[in-house]
């Protein structure tokens, strides 16, 4: 549990901060695709005897670079969407092949990648996660201001000399780092619980970027810590509690906002 809390804290820091920009840039589909690619990477790493974290990182980064190269300019949304879908399909087929080539004893591993297994993270994996956290947060802080400008209005940013395409590709790599880590807690199928929901809640509450990022990180930490604490006393998976807490909070925020809008209209 100590290792799980440490790893969960580091992963929540990445997911909350990177997730804000992912939601702002409307790249949730890219995040989901990178999660599927990470599944193939983890399965391939286990097949050859490597740590699944290494496979997650290598495949996610390679996919991020591929999306950037195939997608081209950020405003070409159709081309980028096709590139993302193509890479996702190829990654899923690779994952299927790696699972087929693996022994039947790896069935539990496949389940953990799909739905998360933070309690199975080793001390060596924590070291990798810590290094990844430092690199991701440092990279995000370095490009945060121009990235925010390019995310809100890419055309004006490009006219002002901001390297929009370079920022797009750099952020995709940072997103790959975040996805590779978040998969270990909530799995491929529940990746939105940490990457999307805290950021979506934060953007519903405030429009100030600094406050929204801080709130997104806080919520990711809160969901992770609370989910781990509840799972400690129950036989049920951590990912279920984290996803349920995230969904319940998002639904509550939206309900309160809709109620406020209705009351203002009635007045």
C-alpha cells in the first residue's frame, strides 16, 4: 500500500496537469489511443521479459511521434483523426498478437493492464514513474504559456510566431508519458477517470488556467488517494472506486451548474 500510494501520487500529479491541456485542446481521443498503444507495449515487454512500464513508455512515445508526423498541422483535424485511428487499430492488433504469443499464465497481467493494478507496482517501477514525473512536469512547465496560447487560438499564435506544430508534437510526447503512467492505476479501459474527468470538472468550475490546473491536480490526487483507501478495506478493484468517485463528482458539478442556470432563467 505504501508503494501504491507513492506511485498513485506521482501519477495523479502527471494526469491532473497534462489532462487539463488535453481537455482544453480536445485531444481526448488521442489520449485514449495512446492508452491502447500502451497496452500493446506492455504486453510486448512482458513477452520478452522486460518491465511493462518500459513497454508502456516506449510504445506510447512512438505512437505520439507517429501521430505528430502523420497528422501534420494541428488545424488539419480530419487528417490527424485518421492518423490517430490508424495507429490505434495497428496497436490493438499488435497487442492481440503479443497476448496470443504469451503463456496462459499472463492472463492476470492482461487483466491488470486493461483495468489497472496499482497494488502490483514494484519498487523498480516506482523509480521509473518518479523519473517520468520529473521529466513530464518539467517539460510541461517549460512550454505551458505558449502551449496555452496555441491551444486557445492556434491561428493567432501562429501569426505571432509561436511554433504551433512543434508545441503540438511536444505535448503529444508529454501526453504519452502521462498515459503510460495512468494506465497502471486505472487501466486502458478506465483511462479517462484520471486524465479527463478531473480536468473536465476543473474547467466547469473556473476559467482561470492556473486555478484550473491546480484544481485538476487536486482532484486527481483526491480520487486516487480515496480510491486506494476504500479499496484497502474491500475486495474490489481500485480502478472502480477511482472511476466512480470521478464520475460522481463530475455529475454533481454539472447538476449544480444546470440547477443554477435554470434558477437564473426563472428569475
